[in-house]
C-alpha cells in the first residue's frame, strides 16, 4: 500500500490533496496545527474514499522535526507500512505588508514556517522514505509574478523552488523525485479568505487569469495527485505552476 505524508492536511489545499490521493487508493498521514475536529473530519472523508488515515498534530513553526519523525514512525506502524512513499510539504501561513513596512519578526516567521520547517522535516523523514519516493514542495505563483504586499512570503517560496532543484539533484541516486507545485490565486481561507470572500479581490484576481476565475482547492488537489503519480514519473526538479494562466 502506498502512503503519503501531507502537512496542513486538515483544510484548504492540504485537505484537497489528501482526498484526491485517497481516491487513488493512497493512505494518508496528515498533519494539523490546532483543530483536531477538522483533522478528524478529513480522516473520516479519507476512510469514506476507501483509504486509511492517521492525523498528527504538527506546528510548522514550533514542532521539532526529529520529535515529529518519531510520531511518524508510529503512524507508519499503525498503517502497517514499512516506508513513506510521498511527502507533500504544504503547511504554511500568509503575510501581507508593503516591502518597506514588513516587520523583521514577520520576515523571520515566514522563514521558519516556509523554508526552515519543510527543510528540517524533509531531512528528518528521508530515512523513512522509500527509494523511488516522491517529495513535493508547495511554492506559489507569487514567486513568478509580483503583487504588492507579498514580498516576504514570495521570497520564501523562491527559496523553496531552489531547494526543490537541489533536492532533485542530490536524491536522484535513490530514485526520489522532488518537484514544486506553484498554485496561483485560490479561493480558500488562506490569507483571511480574501480571494474566496471579498468580491473586489475576487474580481481583480479573475481579471488576471486567462480562464477567468480563481482556482479552487480541488484544482490543486487533483494536480498534486497527478504530479505524484506514475504518469508523471519522469518529472523531476521542476516548478509546476497551476494557476489557470495567471499573469501570463
């Protein structure tokens, strides 16, 4: 049985990715930061799709990666899995402020959550990953196009894309593929739900997208499942933007 670890699986893009993988028969170890109830609801949906799930508490900013690795070993044993096949580094938070007004504490927090945490987690779980496994980092369309106020967040996603190329280069000997998915504007609760709930923001975003609408979480979940599948087995070290054609 194939097993995937998805950080931030209790909501938004992580939840959508978990459900799409479950539909492909992949067991999911998902993480959540605070809402156990949300995590349990996703686990129930995964079970309904015919796969198994274990949900673990994980705070990208505060949880020690080596401590989490011990929890992951127990979760794998619970699922009867010897190895982890997929890792999706999805957990994250947004930040919005002009370049000149961004507090350096916010910059440091963006680094801890979006660069240090996925780096440390990936390193910690590599001994448990199967040869031929797949690692997927989550970047952002904002690493390619610029919207004022997202400099700190986008800079970290740029770093993630560099890590992706290095990971692909260094882990290729084990047959492990490393890629990054870069969503465009998505209508979720991320960033306070502005793209989903604010009509002015939604209208502006739609005007920048060739397909004329913001993405939905399900658009990204399906793309994650496709990238991790054997059908994309020769994809490695790449940044795949999934944005409906935003700012092209």
